[in-house]
């Protein structure tokens, strides 16, 4: 799936991801390829990204919104 993590200042990440875990307001949410469409609010925490090849990256966020649609995840983070 394609992933974009964007803050008001810059783009933190843009590329291919095997899985994405975000800190939703009602608990942690995980996304894999072809996840059902979803829009939800994020709380403070970490966005965890598993990349092809097994590497993992983490991005701290203070909150924001995540949208999942057409095998693409967009995180608009604070």
C-alpha cells in the first residue's frame, strides 16, 4: 500500500508500506493492503510503519486524522 505522513511543516514519509499502525482515539488501529475505506481521528502517540524488507520506522504525532482509501493511507499529523 502507499503511505503518506504529512505535517503542516513538511512531508515525513511517502512510499510503500507493508503495514501501518496509528494511535486512534479509541485505540490502536492497524492497516494492511486493501483495507476497507476509513477516516478517523488520531491522538498523541506513534505511527509505526513496517516497510518491505522488514525494516520498521516510527513517527511521533500529537494528533491528527488518517484516511484509508484505494490501498492508500494518508496521515495528516500535528
